[in-house]
C-alpha cells in the first residue's frame, strides 16, 4: 500500500518570509529553519508532495527531513510517500495519483524507474502540477519541469579517476555493484566511473557486474557472489554507500578487505566515517538537503506567483578522501564531516 504522510506547517500571517529565508540560507542544516512564513487567514494552503525511492536509505530519510523543515518554514503542507523497494514504480505511480487528487501544487520525486514513471508525471503536469525530479533524472529528462540533482556522471567519474590513480600500473580486476537497470542515476554513475577509470563497457578488467538495488544486504550478497567467481578482485565500485557497506562486509568475511580498493557515492556521515577509518578509499559526496530545500522553495514560488522552475540545477559533488592524489581535486574527511548528513 502506498504510504502517504501529511505534515502541516503552522498557518499564520505573511510577514517574515524574507527573514525566514535568510535564516535558512545561513543555517548549518535545514533542521535549524524554524517557522518563518506567516499567512493571513483565508489564504490558500500550499500542499507539496515528496516521493522518494525508498524509506530505508539514509539519503532519502535526510531528504524527507529537509523537505519537511523547509515546508514548515514556509507554512506549507508536505505529503510524503516512498517506494517499497528500489525499482518499485507502481507505488510511486499510485502516490502521484493520490497527491494530485489531494490538490498538491507541486511534486518532488526521485524516480525508481526513470522511463516507466513518465506517463504518470505527464498526467500530473497536464493537471497543472509542477513536477521536479530530485537526485535522479527521468528519461527523457524534460519529462519533468526541472531537475535538482548531483551530476551523477561526474560523481562516478571522480571516483573512477581516483581509483585509476590509486591503482597506477597494477592490473585491475573490477567489480561494479549498481542499483537497478531502470535507475538513470545508477547508469550515469556507472558510466562516469568507467570514463574516469579510462575503460569502456565490456573491458576485460571488469570481471563482475551485479545489480544490488542500492541495498546493504544485496551489496553483501552480490559481492560474495563476485568473489566466489573472481577471488582476485582488487577494485570495487559501488553505486552508493549502503551497497559499499555490504560489499565491505563480504570482503571482510573472506579476509580480503585490506587488498581491495573500494570506492562509492553518497557522502553521508557514516560513509565519511568509513573513509576516515579506511573501509572506503573515497566517496563522492552529494547534498540531499540542498535538493530538498530548493525543491520546496520552487513549489512555493510556483504556488504564489505561477513561476515554474525549469532546466537542470547541479546541487554539487565533491570527492572525499584522506589519501589525495595529485591532479584530482578532493577534500578530506574533516570537510566531509562538516557537510555530511545522517
């Protein structure tokens, strides 16, 4: 069953928008943004929908928390829903339908299936709803009004460049652990990693490729399968940090963790800590709070002025490692901790 949660910010008078937005802009986290926008009696309620891929991944938990904080600061009502698992398009379709029926002005969505969700998004937009993709673009990308996301190709390329530099002239035996075939962010990160490493799909150095649904347990299971088939693996690319933690667990169980270079994407606080203690060599840090904040603000602006957000906004990505290599821009884990998310 689709999960729809509705949380409402305080309905007050309109004064305070400028001060509230300024406070949010300088806050260390969105959680620091308190109620700011005040609405006069009788002013229409602004409803905003947020649909994430799952509820389990800390990335999407943080995104939901950030969206709620900003919605509260804007005196808007946030409705939330999530897929039951990575790749669950049906639940997201149902969530869109329910949100449109509930009268949302805009929907923020991280698509589980970048192509299959497009017809439902079109129906929502035809009904006058602003639809913004967060984190993951649809296929085609212009199926939504706007995209607020990490440059997923660049994220993959950064860790690919890093892995190649760390390997030097040593022959690489690479395992790639992706999310799902329907995830455009997974495809982009994978392609970016290959570009950064200087290889193409089908290269002989890629000895195992598996889909993990971005899940820690599946990351462990699929890494174990890869190791049974190819015990000489020495480079592991993972689509996100939950997958990386599963892969590391499998490597450790076989006593191989010290001889394998593990790289990933996310930059959550637990992931940064894993870099600090050497479980992950490097991660590409992305910023879900920024995506959530900008998305909610865009819907509020649309509700109040009719101005539609459009195009792609890069919300940033940085390589985090404590073992930098010449020629590749990176930040250390001290920086990573300052900008990470739980």
